[in-house]
């Protein structure tokens, strides 16, 4: 078996999210069907992804892996004879470009290093959330990637509120609970900047995210930024560690997965093993344990 790493991007507007679902158009489904067709597989292969994005969420730096046999890759050989591995993978990228719909692109395919797991080897996921608070609304050419907020936003208030959420916490107040999954995460970076065109961009980095976490965090910060809530309120919600009806999940189309970070090749397997281990917030002097870490 050969494990291939796929680096890909997609416009999530017309997808029902990443994960394959019967009767629904999904990113996973499109890529798996395309791979099965190109490699002439009786059953399409199964992709493992770094972060399962929701319906309407975009990705610019998504990563997935797939396991195939050497014999399957030989389907990419030309009529003139066998190709090298690099030539086969270059041919695969070209053929995927011709088969896949225009709203999903596989930019690169490479042989994954020993121990690589697209999901469990990841050190962090970096998302961006884009908001426009201009009175006239969003540039119509960017309406699929920027959310219009119809109240002025105070950048400083939003960053003050965001700073209270950093670190390892139980983010149950900002997550949709899933059976057997912990809501404990390490939020490594959360900050807002206003770009030259006036668009506000939140950069959000964590080891992993639970379901709806990024958009719920953004929703709470928007409420603080426009004055409906205090700058202290998001942090107060966090400490209660229960889902808060006052937290409104921000629209999906403003969110984009920008990057997935991995350790050096020699550390990939160890990272995957550590990520699979259970995690809770331990009491002083105790050993961590508990539900499994699930990522978005």
C-alpha cells in the first residue's frame, strides 16, 4: 500500500460539507468518485481529512490522505511504458483537474512520509473568518466568502474579548456536543485585524476544533464588538462550560480553513499517537484522561 497526501481547496457554497452523505453533494464524495474513476477502482477509495468542514465552509489549505496499492497507481502509466512515481502523481493531479468540478481543486499529490496521518498527525488548524461592517454591505464579487454585519464593529473590543478565550479550556459553551468526544481544546491564537479594504479578519488557530466551535466563538465576539455584549461576556460564557443560548453561531460562508500544520517527518507517528490519546482538564496532581479528541 502507498499512502498519498492530497493538498486541496474548495468553495464550500454548494457543498453539504466535507463528509460524505447519501444523496448529498459533498467534497469528500466528489474527490473519492473522481479518484475511483481515474484509477479504475471497483469501489472508490476512502479519504481521511485533516478537518471536517461544515456545509458552506471553504478551504484553501485542506489536507487529506488516501491509501492505494502500487497496482492501482500503475493505471496512471502511459501507453509508452511505466512512469516514475513523481510522473504518476503529476499525471493524477492533471487528470483530477479535468474530472473534478471547478469548485474543488486538488493542488498537489505526494507520497506521504512514514507515520503521516492527515487528521491525527496535525499540530494545528488555522482558520480565517471574514466580516464586513461597511454601511453599504459586502463587495458583491466577494459575497461568498465575506459576511456582512450591519452594525459597526470595534476592533479593540473584539481583541480584548478574544484574549480571554486563549489557552486550553473546556469549550463546551461554544461546541455542539458529540457522543464520546471531548470539548477540551487548546486555543493557540484568536485575534482580529482590519485589512486595507475595511474587511475584518479573525485568525483562529487551535490543535483541533469541535463542531461549530469557530463560528460560535466568532458569533460571541461580534456581539462584543458591536456593543450588544460586554468585552468580558465571551470569557464569562467560557467559564460556565455549558452551551449558552446567547451565543449565536456566525454564518458558514465567512469561514475558511487556511492551513494545517504538521511536525517534522520524524515526529509524525508520535504526534498521531499522542493525539489519539484521551484528554481532559486534569485536577492539580492528577493524570489526564477521558473522552477521545475529535477534530473538525
